[in-house]
C-alpha cells in the first residue's frame, strides 16, 4: 500500500501529468509483475519461475545468451518458448489502460520506450507505431547465425515444452532462408548476432516524436525499471534533462529520483491507480 507520507509525491505526479501536453512512458520488467509476470529479480526469483534450471546451475543471465541456440537449441527454445507462451496468455493489468487514457488525453499524444520484450503494451491496445522496444520482441524471430537481416512474426510458433526439464520438443523454429535454427529477435547478453533494424526503426520514430514535442510540457512516467539493467532509467533521466521534462519514477525497491523529480515507492498498478484517482476525483 502507498504510505501516507507518499501522498505529496502522488499529488505532484498527478499535477505533472495533468499539465503535460505529451507523455513518454518508460518501462522495465517491474511493470509486468502486477499482471503475474516474473521479473527474474536475482537467481532465486528466476529459479522459482524455472525450477529445473536450479539443478543445472543456470541463471537468467546464463540462459539469455545466444550461444544456447547453437550449443543446445532444445534448452534455448524451452526457455524462450515457455516465455513466448506465457506472454501470449497473460492479460495486461489495469494500469496499462490507465496509461493509455493518459496518453490519449494529451494534445501531443504519448509514446512508449521499454526494455520489455513481452509485447504487453501492444496487447493492451497501444499503437505499435508508438512503442520502442530497445531489447527487441519475443514475438518476432530471426536467424540464429544470422544468415541475413530478415525478421519475421512468431505467430506460427507453437512449441511443446517438457514441464519437468523445460526443454522444447522438436520440431523447432527454423530460418526460412537457410534452414538453421531460428531465435527470438531479442537482444541477449553478449549478443553479437542480434538483428537490430526493427528496434532501430522504432527508435527513429521515437526520436521524431520527441522532436515534435519540443517546447511542449512533457511528462515522463517510468515504471518498474531497476538499476541492474539500467537502460530505461538512464534514458528517462537523459531525456528529462535534455527536454526539460518532469520524471515520475515508480519503483517499489529503487524509487530514488534525481533532484526536482518525483520518486514513488510502490508497485506500478498501485501507483497508477492512486495517481489516476487524483486526476479524475
């Protein structure tokens, strides 16, 4: 529950959003927790979600590595295939609808910048042309080599995962160009084979939108972005300085915000609901 002493920060957040002409939503893995998605915080959190990997001594960082698609593709696709199914079957929590209403109400609209690969913003109704996924999307595939720069939709992928080993049962997705194992178009750790042009196109659209907001009041609402992988936090802070925006940082464990900005120690849905009540009492 948001504590009473946070009321002033919630009031400040509501005021910043109310006067904003444009809204940039930045998001990390913590945003999806209220939808029931794991955030893989620490090895113990990861192993609770994927118990078989504990016995193998494999962490999230170990598995989120493109080498597995060459060394052990059934293991790699067991991990990513399970996540693909999980994200497909998860319903975005009510906070996404709140963010969508806020963005739609701004004269200059809104845009999303996220490190999440789950496609939850699009599933919640956000325009795909207004979402930048800096780590790619699990809903798109590429060649694991890669033999070319082709990216294609994963809609036809329907893998069977062994529930005891978390290995995928063949057949596995293949590259239509060369027949080698396909992989998600997701930026992994130590990844020299990621095909980035889809995400680069999204970034270009975000840059054009931000340029169009210059001179307008901009609010940045950051949700569930931690310091372990700091891409989202650093982007939020950099843009707040460059564009004179107000940053509202919502993070249950790491709410610290730069001076003159707003940090709220709460989960995403709880904070969004509390701010929304202040916007529409």
